[in-house]
C-alpha cells in the first residue's frame, strides 16, 4: 500500500514537472564554443555564466555557470526562449559579455576571447617617470 502511494506521488510529480515545462513555452538547446581571438585555439575550463534578462533589459538574480571542456565547448539543454546575458571568464583573457535573444530550438554561440588590453589611469603620470629628453639638473647646460 505504501509502495503504491509513493508510486502515485512520483507519477503525479513527473506529470506536474512536464506540465510546468509546457507552460514555460519553447525551449532551446545551447552550444558554446570558446576560442582565443588571436589564434582560434580552444580555451579550456573557461566559465560560461548565463543570466536570464527581463524584457526591459534588467538582469535577474541568480544564474548558471558552465565550464568548457578541452575543446573549448560546453552546452546546456532546456533554456527558455527570450533574452539571455552570457558572460565568459578565463584567466589571462578579457571578460566577454553579450546579450542574446534565444529564439531557435538549437543555437551555437561562438565566443572569441581577447588578451587583456593596456590599462589606462585617470590619474595620469605619477611624476616618477621621465621623458627621454628630460635631463637631470647636473646634465643641463648652464
């Protein structure tokens, strides 16, 4: 009797889960390929972070993180149609970020990671560096 009750409860739970997925609308299977911008080689163990975005462009709380394999690939199935923010992070590369409209049953999203760029300071030079044509007081003609 208890086994029958557990079986019915599990069956109803699975039916409820299937109905919930139908109410959410169409789903997409996403594939990501992460490569180096300068040579096209795969980036392994990169973090691919997915954030749902509202129609007004506001990022929802939470998110999901995937890791790339040795071929720079990762995937996830069952992502609902709509806007999705994708961030890709890997040591030694600039962080990548872009919004995508998920609107097909299957989508492949290629990501090309760039090397870190030159950093600029709003403070200017610290005063410790000299130009090549600057001479110390001893070297200046009098």
